[in-house]
C-alpha cells in the first residue's frame, strides 16, 4: 500500500512518459483493463479474474438470499406449529362442550 501512495500524485501523462508510450495508448490499455479485455502475458487473463469476481458476487448474493429464506422458513414453521396447537385446542374445547 505504501508503494501505491508514492505514485498517487502521478497523472496519466506522467505514467505514459515513464513507460515511453503515447498517453492515448495508456488510456486504451486502461479502458481494456476496465472492460476485462486485457490479457496478462498469456498466462492469466484479466477477463477470467473479472468473471471470477462476478461469480463470487453472485454466490454472495445467493448466500444472503439462502440465509433469508431459511429464516423465513423457520418463522413459517413456528407459525404453522402455533396454528396447529390452536386448532388442537379448539377441537378439544369443542369436544368438551359436546359432552
């Protein structure tokens, strides 16, 4: 992180000059990187990393939803049990009044 702070004050023109490339080329590389089109020396595709991040994000959303649905299901089961107990009490009361 300390290394990044040292370079934080540089703008795109400075970086392009340090790399000895035109600033337009640097801008294109940055855009390609953001779009996930840039490939890192043939071994690891940046696009694959972007896909992995999307997959992790999707899994996190599904895990949240799964947790919420489990809680909802637990609550509904409790409610069903309470209603069943009330129904049983009503049946017992109606039998007592018939006798």
